[in-house]
């Protein structure tokens, strides 16, 4: 005969009641790396890389959310085009966020995850809660991209020095290139050119 199923619940009976409101100690403290990973990277290297990657993660999550804020709040004649562009860039940043967080975990670290922790860590200027004009939205996005691009270049060089080729590849091929391309698309919307009628150069300007 098959064995009787047992349960640790009340009276030893099987029950469908979920175990609610559970709490326990953390299984790993933030700012540490787990030890027994066959990555051929020493613990000090992984500690440094996860710390820098968490900073990059916080800034990338902030940029991601800034794109969504702009997507919801954009106004004006270019509403439709920017509404779509902002959401496209948001989706691309979502993928970058996931890749950075998974790299941190792969290295044995603990990735930032919650909004409050991100807000305390990011280097990107916090925007107001209200709506802003399109040029201000675009400028904020470019400033945020600049923070990430600067940090990514520095991190890529350091990862290469320490022999962390995986981190170097991630931040160059995915983080840096995505941000460079998005910054280009955003910056072109701040070029002041006529929309309908080209301006002919004046005679004075031509002579000069």
C-alpha cells in the first residue's frame, strides 16, 4: 500500500491554507558575495564589480522610470512621436536593468531592487512630480544618459583590468551601446530646424 501523506499542519492533516505573514533572517546580506562559485574571479574582484554594477543598476532603473514618466506626461505637437519613442526606450532599458541585476547575482552579489533603495543610490537628478515641457524632458533624459555612459566607460575599463571579461562585455555591448543609441535619438529632437519652410541664408550671412 502507498504511504499516507503527512503534513506539519494542525493535527497532521493536509490542508489548503497558505502560511501567511512569514518573516525570517536574510539568506545573504547586501554588499556581500557568496563564496563557492567556480567563476575564476577572486572575492575582492567580485565585491568591487558588484558594488559598481549596483550603482549602474540604480542609475539605469532611474532612467527607465524617467522614460515612463515622460511617456505618460508628454504634451505638445510632437506628443504622438515622443509618446511612442519614450515607451520604446523604456522597454529597452527594462531589458538592460534585468541584465545588470542578473550579472550581480551571477557574481554572487545581491542586486538592488526596491524603489526606496534606488532613490537613495542613484546619481541622476530627481525630477518634479508635475509635468514639464518637452525640451526639459529631453534635456533630463540626455543628462541621465550622460551619467550612465560616463560610468559605463569607467566600469568597462576597470572590469578589463581585473579580468572580469563577462562584466566588460555586458557593459560595453549592452549598456553602453543601448545608451549611446538612445541618446542620439533623443538629442536629434533638440535640433532647432524649421518644420515647414527652410530659411534661406541672408546676403549678409553669405558674405561673412
